[in-house]
């Protein structure tokens, strides 16, 4: 099961992009379990067929991907501020968007705005 703690550890572990696209485990995207997602690579970008074409997550440039990680029921595409979870054997997709941390100044400003 993918919990908030697991998601935080993914962001921490893969905070930098690999030196080369060849270091990504792209083969995971073309396994039989992910066939329902109709994934292709076109012009240096991963295109996910089960995500709406108007979504910013439909087409992801390979040079923006930090890692591709396999879980029991999902494969995760890790980006700088978001993670796309593709469910195996299903068309289900979920996205986690990393919220920016508030600085001390931001918190003070919010406190005085009340």
C-alpha cells in the first residue's frame, strides 16, 4: 500500500534526475501489466494513453523524469513535484502533487492576515 510516508520517502530518495535517460527503468512501462495504459515514447516524451490529452501529465518529457519505480500494484513515474501512479492490470491513474512548504515568513503573513 502506498501511504503518505512512502510518497515522502520517494520524493526524498529521487530528488535529483539521473545523469542520463538510460539510467531510468523505462522497461517497466512496457510490461504486460501496464498494457491498459497504452504507453508510448514519442519525440523524447512518455505519452500515457489513459490520461486526457489536455492534462499536463499526458505527455512527460523523459528529461523531466527522476525515476520509474515498481510497487506491488502500481508503477510510479517520479517527477520533481509530482508522482504519477499507474495501476497494474487497470486503467486507473492517480497523481500526487507535492505541496510547497511554507516559509516562516509565509506563516507569519498568514497569521497576521486573519
